[in-house]
C-alpha cells in the first residue's frame, strides 16, 4: 500500500488554509495513495469529519495526532478506532498549556464540516506543549490502544534527537519516522540496539503540494506492527 501518515489539516496553525478535509483526501486520491493519516498538532477535532469524508471517497484513513511533550518532542500517535483517538485527544486537549492563539503570528486553526465550510476555530494555541513527558505520552497512547511513533527524528526542531540528544533505551516506541534511508542508517549507527521497529517515510505535509507521491509502500503486516496487539 502507498501511504503518507503525517499530514496536517487547516486545524494546525502552521498549515495552509487550503488543507481542508476534501482537498486532502482528493489530493491523496490523485496521487494514488492507499492509506493516509492526518495528524494535527495536539488536537483531534477534525478527525470525525475526516472519517466521513474519507469513507465517502473510499480512502483508507488511520486516525492520528501529533503531540508535543513537555520536552518539546513531537510524537505521532495513531489509532485504528475513531473512538480511541477521540478519547485520547480529549486528554491531550485537557492537558495542553492554555495560551490563546494569536492568528497574526501563528495562523488560523480552522475546524471544518464535510463540505469544507468553517464551523469553528480552535481558540487555544495548538503549538504548545502538553503537560506530559515523552514516557507519559507513550504510556497514554498504549493505554488507549494507540501506537507511539517518534516524529521526524533527525529534524533540527522538535525531534527527540534534538531535544534529548538520543533515543532512550527503554522507551517503548512502535515506530520511527525518517525522511530517507540515509537518515535511517544514521539512526541505526548511533543507536545499534534498535533491531526491530516500523520505519515510516512521511511528508509532514502542511501544503497540498507537500503530500507524498505514491512512492513509499507498507504492507498490511508491517502496518499491523504499529499496534501492540498486531491487528
């Protein structure tokens, strides 16, 4: 299956306002992707509508969120069931540092309906950290039947390598996101104890033109490995 499991909608303030539910799904269809995930910063408020749009357009959707921990590390959490994602998302929202968004500096945080009409705007700034450590987010994701993936591990901003300097030996992550095989090899060279994990090559798209072409493939078996129950 061709995939892109790190896409931001217009709910994320750093994403373009054209990243509407229908635009994202339609672009994924045009690019011949088989499965996608929309992972907005610290919010799942767009997931229910994305579920309806993806179903209507016959696009497989994995539910997701990109969480920023107290260490300012970005984590991708994925869920197979919408209800699990929504429950997890409420916990994240309740523990997000309550600073009001300033549209002039950070951009809109738009919530849309199935017709891409704006129905609300998230007032809290989603680019803040939540009151959970990396380990605590990991535990919470697993408690809610989710997976825990280290986002863009070699990026200069908000990666676990940048923030902590290393990947903790006992951290129970389910996958690692990199941008290339070169990055994957660098991680394995500096962390030789990593033997068996799921490697994801995602776009981290903030614009429609950023979404991956049908290049990266994942099997159903490999996708299942993201979740601890293997299904």
